[in-house]
C-alpha cells in the first residue's frame, strides 16, 4: 500500500512541470490571439509577433508599424509608426535586497522605451515584479525586440 502511494507521488511530481508548462502556454496563446484580433481590427497584419505572460507585441513590416498590448499598462492596443521613432532602449530598474545581503539587488521592472521624433517616449512595460516574482524570458525578449526595432528605425539617435 505504501509503495503505491510513493509511486503516485513520484508520478505527480514528475508530471507537474509539464502540466504547468501546458497551462502557461494556453494563457500565452489566448493573449496572442486577442492581440492578433485587435491588430487585424486596426488594419495591421503583424508578420513577427511575440507573446509573454502579460502581453504581446508585433511588427507589421509592410506598413513599418510596431504594435503592442500589455496588461501592465491597461491592456489596450497601441500602434507606433516606426518612421516616427528615433531610438529604442531597454530600461531595467533594480530594487535593493533587504535581508542578509543588502548589497545585492533584484530586477524590479523591465520596459521597452521608444523615443520619438517629437521628443516623447513611448513606454512598453514587459516585466513588473509586482505581478511576477521572478523574471523568465522577458528580459531577453525585450533585448531582442530592441535590436529588431532599432534595425527598422535605421539606427536614428
């Protein structure tokens, strides 16, 4: 009897990561589908898209338009004509660690900043420690999109 219980526990522990990944993937798929629907309603057809836990972004290369939707800033759909963007930057905010090692800090926020010709800044929040306790691939994704968008803005500074 005890060996059956142990075997069941081992099976549950072995399969739980796969269940988590499956459920997280379904959430991203729903976010991406909602984003694509909003893009199509705005007359855009993003050929490159990316979804994360709290939003999605895409690039319509034919129209040179970047679009995004983030639950971290109201979940409304936004589009930016890249001809109006002169620079792209990933900004990271760190918070000090309080505890045994106060000299350490942890990542608090990650956002993509698009600087426009009109000297304004469009901010796309990608990670917020208030919503997620640990950053996963959001920082790498933000850096990748910085490179993509910088190449589309002709490297204007």
